[in-house]
């Protein structure tokens, strides 16, 4: 920017720069909270106003690196908040927090720009019906049913199949619903974003998908706002196009972490364990926008990192309060080759009640949990004394539980080229019938492996014959 300019009502001066936090002086027309300001020779440094200090000073957080910013530099008021692109033109594309395309393709056309700061839908517009969101994945649909317009948390460490599970859900959503999928990477490694983009392209699901990334190397302000930008895009498809949206967020903990960095830089006093005092409000401002209305639903699946596996950590506690289902991934099950590696006893869903899923589904799910829990208790005895020392009744229970565990595995479409197994989509009715028949000992004579990595139970009769057993 030219240093010859005079101080106009829309211009200010940089007073102090402390990392990502910038203090600015405006003679008149003090910018409002959330106003976006431009600085630097090309206006490439963007600053969002977060506090008004007095009649002439505001404090903002830079959403871009602040290299080259110095005291006495001009700042220009953009006249509005941070905006996100919406419209048909964003489908199949990848964006950063500012709505710039980062997939090396031409700038998208047929788009409008909307503020990323929007209020949640009013209570009067929200749908009061609880509907189950079918994923086509047996273990989830039977034991941890997801809610249409609800929020599910995916808790798990590295390498247990979080991304594979997310990718499969995107595949199934597009295959069965007239929906849009939106992937939001908050504090993602750029390697993961690039891999996901390639996988989605190979799977042919990119045309109905939008990706937004605020990567790990970007300033905290950028990571803090990328979730809001993604939600603005999701709200467009829900409200304007009346389509269902599947919103995948990886990782919600990194949104809280970015807020913690911003809060510390702004000079706020931290609360318990160093978290920002406004954590509950910040998380709610994002989560409450994810809802089902009379127009459509935004169903969200969020990866959640749990610091040091401590579920009493404030970040985990605050996230739990917003979720309608918690899916816990287990490294032990992954080690046994039971994919998806979901721990059926630790995972839970608010939808698993007789009033929502029905009496039969509820009773079956309870019986499956009871069988698997009793098997878990018997494992120590089996390890020490062997299966022969169990009573005949307990041996039957172990056989049922082991067959259930194998039946609840499933080959995924997204892993076909690695496993050589054709992906399977299983309806809830088939999954429930299968579990019921196993619990009724119909398959006690079938080898356990015949139930491993299949779709519905109709495949069992074919499998032993084809393997010669």
C-alpha cells in the first residue's frame, strides 16, 4: 500500500504487532467486531477485529502470516466480515479459509459470497422429529445409530481407521441420498488433505463434494475460522437447495486448540488446564449451527482427539455435551483385523431407544451388547484355563459372540483396491436379521471365518462351499 495516502475514514494505522495479534489505530469510523481488514503492499495480510480497546483502537487477529507487517503501516477496512463462497460452482472443489480455490483449477464461477458469522437456525424452524441416519455399515446402524441432523463423534488414535470410516460414509451418503458431502480439515496435515482429495477423485465422489482446509502450518486465526467457513457452505445447501448435507470435521479438538492460541495471544486469562475461558461459547457457536430444519439436515461426523486419553479433559467434556452419538475406535480390535475397528461396548448413541429405533431393534442391540460383554468377561478364564473348562452354556455364548464379532466386520468400497474384497452396503433390516439369526444359534455349525468380511448372511452358505470347508 502506498505510504503517501492520507488517513481516510476507512484507513487505520498499525500500532503494535505481537505474533498474530495486531493493534490498530483509527481516527474515525472504528471497525466493528468481526470486520475484516487488509494490510501489506498488496493487501495480502488479513486481520479480523476481535476487540475494541477504546475510541480509537481495535485489536485483531491475523488470519495470514504477519511477516512484513510493521508499525506505522496503513490498514484498509474491507467494509464487511470474512466471507465464504456458496453456490453450485463450489461442488467438486477445494478451498482455503478465504474461499480461494487451492486445487490448481480455475477460479469457480456461479458463486455468491456470504458472511461466515451466521446465527444458528431459530428453534421454531428446527425439526423436532428424531430420524435415524442409515450409513449402510452394520456395526454403526445396529449398535450406534446416527441421527439425521445430529452430531456424531469419532474418537480414536492414529492408524485405527478414522479416515477410512469417514471416506466410506461419504461414499455411502452419495450413493443412497441426494446429498452433498463437505469435508472440513481443521489443523490437518497437508499430506492428509492431498491423499483424501486423490481418494475421493479415484472413488468418483468428488462432483458432489466440497473440501475446506485450514492446515496445520497456518496461523491460529485461520484454523479458528475454517470451521465457520465450511458451515456457511453447508447451510447454503441445506437452506437454499433443501438438500441433506454430510459434514465431516477432522479434527474438532484442533478448533478448540486454535481458539486457545487466539485467546492466549489476545491476553485473556486462561481457565482450567490452560484452555480459553470462552471455550464453551466458541464451541457452541460452531456446533449449534449443525441442525436439521424444515428445509433439510446437516448431519455431522467429527473426529475428536482426546488429550492423553483423558475423557475428563475440558475439551472432551465440552465436545461430548453436543454429540448425539459417540463412536470409539479401538486399537485392539484393529490389531485383531476386526474392521471397522469400533468398540461396541464403549460406543453409545442417544438414538438407541425403543421409541426411536423400535422395540425389536432395541432388544436386539441390548442382547448383542450383553453377549459381547459376557464374552469379554470370559476371555480371562479362556486365556488361563482354555475353552474346555467353560460350562456348555458359556461355550455356546462364546461361539455366538465370536460369530457376532465377525459378522459385524464389513468390506468397504474405499478399501477395495487394497483388500481385493468387493465393498458391501448392508441395509438395517438385513443387519438386524443377521444378528438375530446368529443369536438364535442358526449358524453354530458354520465356521467362524465364513461370517468374516461379508455383507448379509445370504453369503454364508456360498462361502464354505467355495473354500472347500
